[in-house]
């Protein structure tokens, strides 16, 4: 799929909520947004981004996973002008949702990271590992703790960090790209 050709149809976070969210959904997104808190180190990391990243997010305002995760992206974008994020409704952009299907379905949120020229650099979604571990623990039968998420760390903190690692991964990929280093003379 040519993600760059879809880019102009994407909406900002505020536009996406205005167009698609009911009053109750908007309230739920706002509530999560207000709860997202970044550490000083996370803010510094984001503010140090040097390359532009275009982020395509396929989401649904009705989706609980989107409600819990998409506000995180908005908080990231507020820390750096290097992130350009556009939201696409899963049902109104079925071709995009199909192109980003996960495990055979239109799972959301689904994210594609693009370089400044639209070259795809990665995709991620629908849930982070911490969220999957949390969900698996609620199934019948015990889930073994891995020790990878320190005790006392909230699920939201873990999800924020795991998403941040995906954004950082792409930033480093772009920062170290020979093609982009030549273009930018660095």
C-alpha cells in the first residue's frame, strides 16, 4: 500500500475525536489523556528526536485499546515537532485497515511509521506486550510472572514505555539511515 498517498486523508487527534467520537467516547479519551504522564527521561528522549516521523494510526473511537493507547501518542507528539501523526477510522478506511490487519483481522490501534519521504519503517499494534501479559493473566489458569515489568509499575506506565521504545526504534533507524544522513549532511 502507498501509505503516503493516504496521508492527506488522515486527521489530527482533535479532528479524529471531533468527527468520530460520541460525547461519552470523547470523555473516555480525555480521561486517559489526562492520566498519561511521562518521566523527565522520556520527555528528554522525545525532545531530542532529530528526524521527522510520519505516523499512520488506524483506530476506532469506540475501541477500548485505542482509548487506552492513542492518547499516549498525542502526549508524545506534544514533546517534539518531529512527530506528525494522522488518525484514520478503521471502518471509513477499510483498505488501510486491511493492509494493516493483525492476526487476520482489522485490529486497532494499528500503527505504521514512515520516514519523511513516506518510506515505511515499521508497524506496531494492537497491544503492547505488557497489555497482552496483563490480559493473559486474567485467563483461567495462572500466568507466570516474567520479572520483566518491575513490581509497582503500573500497566499504563509499562504501555507508555513500550510504545516509546517503538517510536525511539524508528527514530534511531532514521537517524542512522545512510540515505537520510547523506540528505541531511550529518
